[in-house]
C-alpha cells in the first residue's frame, strides 16, 4: 500500500508501482491550508529559525509558486513522464484523508491489511501509523542518507558543492525522522547542465526504481537486508530560503568560484 501526498511526482510513483503489479491500495494525505495551520507553521519556524530565516524560507516558497511552476512541470515531464493515455487505476482502492496519524486514517490502513507500506512526501508518521504494516514500512527519500536528512535534500548538496551526495534513499521508518535502517541507495551524477530541479527528478526516478526492486525481492520471498550507516555527519536540514537559492543560481551563472 502507498501512503502519499498528491502531487506531480506521486502520480509517477503510483503508475510505476501499479505497472509492477504490487500496488494494493493508495491513501492520499491532503489537508487544506487554514488560518490556524498557517499560523502554527509560522510560529514553529519563528521559534526554530527566528524572523529573518523564516521570512527567507517564505520568500522562496512564494518565488517558486510565482516563477518556477512551469519549469518544474517541464522537468518532471521530461524525466518522470506520466502514461499517455493515463493508466487506469480504478481497480485499486483509493482514499483521501487529512492526517495519516488520525484514528480514522489508521482504520483505513488497517482495513486494507497491508503487508508493506511505501511512504512518500507525507507528514511525519507516528509509530502507531507505520507499524500497521505486517512486514515493513519504508520511505522514499530524495537525498542520500544519513548525511542529508530533512527538507530539500537534493538542493543542499548542490549548495555546498557536495556532488558525491546526490541521489535517493529507501529506508525503514523510525520515530526519528530519516534515521531508519537503509534498504537501498541510488546515486545520481551531477553535470554542468543540471539544475536543482533536474537532479531532484533524476533522484526521484532512481528512487522509484529501487522501490520497485525491493518489492520484487519481497514477492520472491527474499528477506529485507537493512543496514545502518553512522550518524556522525548527519544533519536535519530546513527548507531552503530565497537567499540560498539566489546564491546557488549565482554560482551557476558565474562559475564554481563565485560566492
């Protein structure tokens, strides 16, 4: 079963899992922004980052919505294209909930009695939710763990010119975010023509293929072989701010010695 937020890449993941024959149900987590939820987001970021960094993060989010939506769509269509015509998913049970940690959402999961939960782009799940899987629950994380945990994990390696840590990780879910034992990692190569968007989608595509490979192994009766990597260099990254993005773009335009 797939637990996922409905956005462009999620539908590519859905199609690929459905075509592999192992998808038995989908639960979308979709909550409408409210004044109270937006205020809670703002208070949380102000406590953690202060006013300047919070405004920086909000400024990038606004910039992305206004100026990067078309570029994002073009890159996604080129690297992770959807089926044309759309794949028929009508035989797969689908539900939409506002919060996967609510008791009603957990009941939806329990009713479908999943052997495996595949998770992508949801809120942080509590053990009471992901432990409903009889066999395993794992997450598709864009970014190479354990070094790049948290948000924008394909952007920060680019920002710090850490080109050896670009890729995707499939890891078991644990209570602490992005710390579960690793099942597979897929590295992607940086080229001067790449952008933060193209590398994000390349990593996602690679992560989808690794997810399908794990499910194929399970269908053949092969056991999972998780392994742990040291957390010494691990860091939980925040959302990027507009200042970070502009500095990254300046390096693209002016060359690697810039800024």
